[in-house]
C-alpha cells in the first residue's frame, strides 16, 4: 500500500472530484458516512456520550457531518467547535448550517473558554486538525489537548491525530492530541510508523472514501507499506524438476568464542527459508557444536580457535551473510576487510562487520552492488552519522543508500527498508521480538533468499516481512516475554504458509459499509 504525502492526498481528492463529477461536499459526506458506519457497527446505538471536537477546516467539517449522522440515528452527542481561526472552510460552513437546521448548537471554544467536563467512559471524536496543519497549534489549543487527554476518555481521531504533521515531527508532545484509534481516509500516513510520531496513535485503520483508484495506482510515492499483497507478486514458488543446486549455496561467516549461537541461528534460518545448501565459516571452537546442532549445514573452520583470522574460501557461495557473532578482534577486522576486497557476489552485512565498515568507511567502496546492510539504530548512526529526527534519518539513509548502492534495512518496531530514494515500511512483528538473536535470524533469512535468486531488495522485503510474520504467529503460543529467536526460526514455515491463506472477511463489517 502506498503512503501518500498530504500534497498527493489533496491531488487525489481534486482529481476524484473532477473525474467522478461530484462536489467536495459530497466527498466529505462519503467520509462522514464511513466514519458513522464504523462507529455505528461497534456502538449499536449505545447511549454512551460522544463528544465531537471539530476544527474550522475540512477535518472539522468531517466531524460536523458525522455529528449529524449520529444525531439522526439517536446517539447521545455534544458538539464543540474549536475556534482556532476565522478562516472557516466552505464545507465546514455548509455542515455547520445543516447542524443548525437540526437545532444542534455547537459549543464554541476559544482562548479562555472553560473546558467541558468529560467522563472516562465517554468518547471523544477528534476532528480538530487534519492533514492541513501547517504550524504548531496555539498554546490554548495545546491546553485543550492536555485537558482532553487528562479525562482518559477514548479518543477516536479523524484522519490523523490533531497536531500531528504529515511530514515532520512535532516539537512538543502537548501539541498533539494522542489517539486511541485513528480512522485515516483512503491511505495511512507515514507518521503512523515512525518511532517519534507513531506513538500518537495506538491503532489505525483506513476508511475507503472512493478516491480514484487509477490515480492512486499511477501516483508514484516515496514510501510504501509492505504487507502480504506487496510480497506475493515476487514470491518464487518451488519448481517440480528442481534440485538443491537450484536454490543456491549460502555461506554464513561469523562466530567467535562465546558467540557461536549467532551463527547457529543464522544458519538454521537460512535453511528454513529454503536455501539449497548452507555452509558456515567459523573459528575452530564452533566446529562440534555446529555439526551437532545443525546436521544440515556444512562447516569450514578458520585456523584460529576463538575468532576468525582469515577468510579462505574453497567454495563459491551464491550469497554470503557476514558478521553475526564475529567479534571485533584485530585479526578479524583485517580478515573482513581482505574478504570484502576480493568478494564480488551478493552479501548481507550485519553486526560486527557493519561496525567495522562504519569505522573504516573506505571499505564501503568494496561492497558489491546492492549489498544488504541490516543495522539497528546505533549501528545505523555509526554508518550515516547522527540525525535531527526520524525524517532526517530517512533522508540521510536514502542519500547513503544511493551513494553506496546498498539496501539499508533499518531495524525497529516498523523496520524500514531503504533503497536509493524509496522506503518500504514493514507491517509485521511485535515487541516480543526485542530479544537477543532475532537479528541473526533475519540475516540468515535474507542471505538464504538471495541465494535462491531473489533480488537483494526483494530478499530484504520478503525476509523482513516473513521474520515479523513468524514472530506474530509464534507469539500467540509463547506470549511476548517468552518468545525466543529460536521460536522465530520455527515460525518461518507457518509464515510461508500464511502467505497463501485467504483472509477471512468480517461479514458484519461488510454489511456496515454498505
Ligand atoms: N483529501 C481528502 O481526501 C478528504 C479530506 N477530508 C478532510 O479534510 C482534511 C484536510 O482539511 P483542510 O485542508 O481544511 O485542513 P485541516 O482541517 O487539517 O486544517 C484546517 C485549516 O487550518 C489552518 N491551520 C493549519 N494549521 C493551523 C494552526 N496551527 N493554527 C490555526 N490554523 C491552522 C489551515 O489553513 C488549514 O487549512 C483531511 O484531514 C480530512 O479530514 C475529508 O473531508 C474527505 C476528503
Ligand atoms: K484529527
């Protein structure tokens, strides 16, 4: 699913109005009906009080139109206009008139107004600011947000939590009204997925307001959301007359005394994603444990017992996963540097190998094209330098990826994959996966996918998606705390199978949308 900028949403809006020959008021009405259906389906007429806070632009217009539908269906509502500007939008005014015709008189809130009392069990609809926010809200509006949050009532945001910009990070927390749930029109916003801005809504959902499908399809976006629909088109099925040679030979290079587990995790996950053959290159001390733990993997050992000192290959791997559990002994750093100078095939670089490259940036020029780098935030900072905020981080990552022709897998709650000027936001995974070894598993998976012939970018997208999906499936049995990296490997099979499961539709939901 594409992630549109506010500018692109306005363009889609305008295009739709012209092509479908409707008015902007009719489009607003569609939005309001979708909002109403969503609430009605869940509330079934319950008399819990709904407080609708509406701004003076089109987001506010949506709120007023929703209020009208709720009133028509007998809901218990109270409407407020947050009067932060005199420049009211045309469709806001139209909907204000319609409310007045029904004898609904909103409360006008201004600087110095007394804030309305709201009970914890009541509902707040936030239609104050939408994607048109262009500067921080005035102080008194921020105070209102604070008051609304302090009531602990459930906050349902219309389109986007008020105070949240679509393309930058707000300066102060109090300038945004935190939402429990956001109903976003047509497309989700990138800010829902970044650490500094994602925290402003607990959950989100998209409401289809019928913006022109062709326009949405043809518009190119910098960011997209990666789910099953984005993965399936490049999934490569297993062929009947294939053999293990068809699916590549992966080589995992890593390990040191006390960190052999990392190699085991990477090698096993590499096998689980379907790599035809897997060899590991490790220091001698890991020989017996590896042969015992993973009979399917082949082992080549370094001359040193406790760390890697020289990477001498007697095989020609299809793809290499480099760095897991490797340590930073001097001999090891030299071995990696020498290896990278000679090696020309696809590589996934992780952990200590990444840190080495960050320390010796001249090594970047030896990376083969489209090398996949999998840094966590600290490692990323060592590579691209520090950043002002999440948007700056993404821009710097794009510049780095373009300059060095590499795929950056920025690990986090929503892992974002950057290649050149595009970003891909992953949707799978959970906090249970914040545990030692899951990164090694990811490295093994991406390596194994590249070995099977996936383009490095595709391997990164599929690997990250399946890794998170496996965590999501597994956590159902383990709970967050008990989830281990090993469990994520065991879930790879179910995650593959899940790719082809047809999602069950909630029939009531469909009815509600009719
Ligand atoms: N684009 C679409 O597809 C649709 C958009 N709709 C709604 O329209 C919204 C966008 O509406 P608007 O463009 O009117 O913008 P908003 O309703 O977000 O903001 C209202 C206006 O306030 C002004 N403003 C911005 N920041 C301010 C600040 N800090 N203090 C005071 N004034 C400020 C701006 O002039 C802005 O136009 C969307 O978020 C959505 O809710 C819906 O009506 C349906 C269709
Ligand atoms: K809002």
